C-alpha cells in the first residue's frame, strides 16, 4: 500500500501550515486564518485575552462551542425536589485542550455554559502565552455536549429515573480562553475564581 502525504495548506492564502504537534486546529502564520485539520477548512475562532495577573504559566485553551437545543418530552424524577428539566436553548462550551480528565471537562463545561465568558477582551493574536493544542474533534465535542446536558439532569435535586428528550447541537466555532497552569488549570478571566 502506498501512502502519499500531502501538506496541509491554508485555504485562504495557500501557505503550508506548520504541524509540529498533535493538534486539530492550526493558525496560518501568513494571513491568520484558523484551519481545522481533519477537513482542511477555514473555521471561526476567537482569542480572549487575560483579565487577571497571576505568577503562573500562561496559555490559551481552545474551547469548542455548540448552539444547543433540547426538548424534554417526559422525565421521571423521584425525591422531594422535583424541578423542571433543563430544556431550551443555550451555548455549550467544551474544553478541547490541556489533556484534561473527563470529570474536569464536564466541570469546566458546566461552569462556562452556565456563566458564559464575555468577548470584550477579544484580541487578534496570541500574546503572553502559547495556544494549547486542540485535542478533541468537532463530532466528539458534540457527544460531550450531550453528556454535559445529561450530567446537569442527573445532578439536579431528586433522582432521575428516566428521560425522553431530543438533543441538537450545532457547531458554532472555537474560542481560545486564557488559562494559567500551576498544578492544574485556572481561567484567566474575572469572575471565575478557583480551579
């Protein structure tokens, strides 16, 4: 079997993209276009700058975002506090870098989905920190978005016995958020104290 390796090129300017680590998202050094490696297509990506100052290593962590819509048809909950489920529409954030364990991915996703970051500090390039590689593909992130929704349902008061629902998640782009690393990741944004 013969395999022909073809360099990944920027769809905007045609420059060859440098791939020096496992990463699904590249930024063209010539024109700044973000390119999703599995498809070779240009994608939307934002970079949000640091709002806090700590003496730790600085990085920009890639997050996948999904416009999420859930319709709950029926659910069976037992216990004293039977709240209504989390149906509706929202933007789900899935951390895609930093080699996080699954429980941290869910915790960070819940934190940012329930309290979305502001984009007021959007910048045009990475500064004061390197981007972490994107380690999760778009379709895997969609499955994680559904898992995060179900974890919300399981964690609310009462005991979830069963649920019948329709889940839709449409990929909405990438956002790089500023993080510090010192024995764990911490957001470099105001209002998200702690790890």
